[in-house]
């Protein structure tokens, strides 16, 4: 990293406040039960967690939105929650985190999706319990989501679709939003899941992790990354593909140009939600750089490096992002390997 890039990235971070982004997808509430696990149950050979604390964090699409808001961008969150005990808890949580919740739809026919993680005092995950319904939302709910996008599409700079295969992003809804976005000249950044990526046909940018990319292209793990990206572009009819590679960084391909970013070397405590942080940083970087992909990718790469240093889904702050960029720049100046 040279001084020009460092200053450019700092300038982008300072301009996050000017970005408006819509995040639509599967809303998840992450529940953490923290405690001690010093003995086994007499009923079965499993540890007993003596719960000492509970914390709640936005997960799934709402984690993407939370990272955008935490970094200073303005974000509209759209998705579905249930009319249940978790409804008020979630609404208060995102209001506190300065996320616009006006376009969240309450569906009385399904519960709020909750992932409960049991974590011992040494940050060891003992178990996860999922409360969810994965069937597609009704046509009525889907139409409400689409109408909400229609209301605000001219206000936003970018649309992020975050699919966790919980039933919100149906094939029909995705197609309708892609058509609407093209009519309004808005780009769609797709955070995909599942085996069939053809349902995302027409998105502008698709950002799977390497495991998702291998599954979608039915590829062996040793297949060249460029071939995987080429096939994803064909399947999704996407202009640009970004594949996150965990410890190996990220790879970008647009049919002509390739960018292979190395990951920033850091201690990893928990990779949960790091992909969401990458997508949030990438989206903000694109908007604030006037869609300069090299700068946006660098920013996203450092954002993910901040996230993996924390336990659980975590929304990073601008000061943390600037700090890791400054450390990386100083290390390069000193000739230190990163």
C-alpha cells in the first residue's frame, strides 16, 4: 500500500456519511448466551452452561445493515420479522443502532428468525439452536417488500440483496427487483447462498465466499479461481464477480481485469459475520469512490480483518478501520511482512 492509496481509503471512510444504501434480505436475530461450563449433565454426556449474560445482535441481512450504519452510512433495512416475543427486542435494537426500519414487514404467519449460540467462558461455542421457518414468504408479503423498494429506490445509491435462504428473497421477488433496479439505473450487489445461482441472473455484482462459489459451480477445490469466476459470470449473467477466500484474501474478475487481494494477517478470534462486514465495506467503498473497484475491495478486505478479531457478529467502527489501514501502511513502510 502506498501513501496515495492510504489517503484515498481514509477519504472514503470520511465520506461514508454521504452514502445511502438499501439492504434487503433475510433478517436474523443473533442471541448469545454466555456462561460457565464446568460440569456435565447427569441426564446426557453434554456440558451444562450456567448462563450469566445474554446479548443480542443483528444477524444476516441486518448484520450487513448494522455494519453500514456503524461505519457512518445511511441504511434502509427491508425484510421480514415475526409478530412474536422477539419483535420488539429486534426493533429496539436496530433503532438504537440507527438503522432505518420503516420498510421491515411483520409477518404473523412466521416467527422472527433467531440463532441462539451457547458460549462458554473461554469463548468456546457449545451449541447453536435455530428458530426459523425456511419456506418462501407469501405472495402478499413479497408484494409488500417489492412496493417498499419502489418507494425508496430513487433515494439510494446502491441495493444490496443478502440471501440466507430463509424464504424472503424468492425467485420472483429477485427478478422483479432486478428489473426495477435496471429501470432506475441502480446497481445490485448480491450476497448469495445455495446451490442454484441462476436465480440471481441479472445482478451487477455477486460476492460469494469460496465454498459457496465451489458449490454453485460444482467445482473441485483445486479448480483455478479464474475459471470459477468465469462460470459464475455466465450462471448469474453478472458483470462482476468477487470471491472472498478467507485466509487467502479476495479475488475480483469482470471478464477482463483480475484483482487478487491478499488477506491482512491478523489473529482470528471468530469469523462469524465477517462476510457481512466485507459486503458492507465493499458497498460503502463503491458508493463513496464513485465505483472504483480496486479501492472498494481494499477497504472491504481491511473491514473483514477488523471483524474477525471480535467474537460473534460485530459491527466495526470507522476508527477501527482507519487504525488497521494505518498499521498495514506502516508495516509496508518498515518492510514488515503482512
